[in-house]
């Protein structure tokens, strides 16, 4: 118990402070093969590109212990491209939706017609089209686009940011918010459980108190002596708490584990799963509208290839092949300590696109939730850390069990001899 608390003297503290597990971020893009036809109302045809793999280093700063048995910290991530592990380079070009333009068009759908006509004229002057051909590096880490200043001029506050635009531009060399978690010094069952995030006890992105709750841990470790039921963690990337359910017991490199996976209800809509009504307005089950925490852009998250989603989402495009083996997320956790041994968290980012009256660049595009990319954050304990785990949590306990039976076996003849001697002496 002492060694799983968040305490500088505990064995697990160094692992918690500077995570020794090698993490990798693998990104798969969906290239649109028929952009001209999509503009005329055809079904999008997609092909998967990648993966583009990045080595991820995580470390904590601003670690501050408080009197109420909590500790605050910022966890930073640094990403480095791994050419030898990737299927392609960051200099490769990919045809994807013009995310800024198509997103702004949907966001402006209900504004006055003259504002949309102004935007349409500005887009023509800037030679902006519904689909763009850019490099992986530009889409990931950002590119200069005069459209940002144009939109900010026409509709101030619509996209409250300046400079480069990129899907992962805020991920590298940045942190995921100020977490305050329980240390477990007085109550070990609360260790790693989130007390607040950015000073908040709950978020305000969603329409129900239940959906706004910050539950579970920060997603790194869990309290010890886990039961085979479920686990929770708060994900700043998904802007919500997520609950995974127990699937099966197993072993990772000889160490006992519980596997936790996403239930089918994770991204279900409010009709199929009423507790998720607070995440609406919803569309089909299997996608979650995250526009309220993504600058009101028409963005949705899901499992990759719309795994576990309404078949209508898969059938609306060509080129998706959902499978549990490739697209399901999982966490393998050592139940005695609550420390993950092996994990792969997978999510897909999608953009809702459609024809918007008054903006000619949207052509005759039919409404569709279009996959942009999916990514997996994966890691597993290895090397000296794994050896230490196996020795302390498997080998030594097994040896102690054997010694217990050996001592018990040796004690039986001694007890019998003592009883015989006592009987003889009488």
C-alpha cells in the first residue's frame, strides 16, 4: 500500500513522475479519392494512409502537494517522428476536406445570407476550395492560412485563434491541463482519483450534470486491489469522463492483468442509451458531438472506422472496414497495484460536411460525417521496469507460497514427534 501512494518515498513515485513506458502515437489519415465527384453529391471514397508514428515522451512539472492529501501537476507531451516505424513521411501530400472552410461554412449556416455571400466571395478571392492537398506535416502541425484572418474579420469570435491551423498543433510540447489528484496517503482507495481539473470539479461542455462530471483518474494509474467490473478516467481530449468495462483476465509477459474495453454504449446517442442524452444534440449512435469543446466546429469523435457505430455511418462512405482486432481500444491493468501494463487508446476524428446555401464552394455536397483520421496512443511496460514488476509481483509471491507449503510440510513431522514424545513421557 505504501508503494502505490503518490509519495516521493514510494517505489511507484518515480514511475508516476516520469513515465518510463515508451508511448507511441500512430496516426492514420483518410484520403478522399473523388473530391470533384463529392462536390457534385457523390458518396466519398476513402483510402487509409499511414500510419505516421511518433515517439511520445511524458513528464510532469509543477508538482505541488497540498494539505488535503492531494497533489497538482502539469503533464507535458513531446512527440518525435519515427520514419522507420512509419508507412510514409511527413512530406507526403494527402487530399482531405478543407477543414477550416467546411467547418466555418456549417457554423455560419444560420447567419444572414449576405454574410454567407461575403464569405463565399472572400473564399473565391483566396482561391479556397472544399478540399485541399496538403502535406501530413502541415495537417498535423499547422499551416498559415489567410482564411483565418478573413473569417475573424467577417464574423469576429467565430474561430477564436490566430496563426497556424493544424489538428495537432496544440498537442506537441504542451500539457493537458492542471490535474489535482488524491495521493492516497490517508485513503488508499482514492489514490490517483481526480479532485479537480483546471480548478474545476465538473466541466460545463454538456447538457446534464451527469455528463459534466469529472470521474475516475487522470488515466495513468488506478487504485490498487481492482475488482473485475469497470474503471473510469477523465480525458481532456474527449472533454469528458469515460468508463471502460471488464472483458477478461489474462497475463502480460507473465504478470496477471484485467483487460478493460469500451462498452458499446460509450458513444451511443441519447435514444439508444438515455444517460448519454446530455451529450446531444446527437446523430447516429457511435459518434459523439464535441463541437461544444472544439470552438463550436462540427467535429465528432468515434471509434476508428466507425467500429461499434450505426452501420449507416459506415455505409455513407466507401473504404471503411471496422473490426474489433484493429479498432477496439483496451487497457490491461495489474489489478493488485492498479498500474497499466499494456494499453492502446484509439479514437477517430470526424468532420460533418454538407452543402450550405449561399456558399458556392460547398457545391452539392450531401450531409455526411466524414472521417478525417484516427489515432492510437499505445504503450507497454518493458525492460528493467517489467523485470522489477515480474520479480516483485509474480516471482517472489510465488516463491513465498512454495515456502509456506514447504514449512507446513516440515512442521507436520515435528508436531507428530512432539505429540509422541509427550504421550511417551506420560
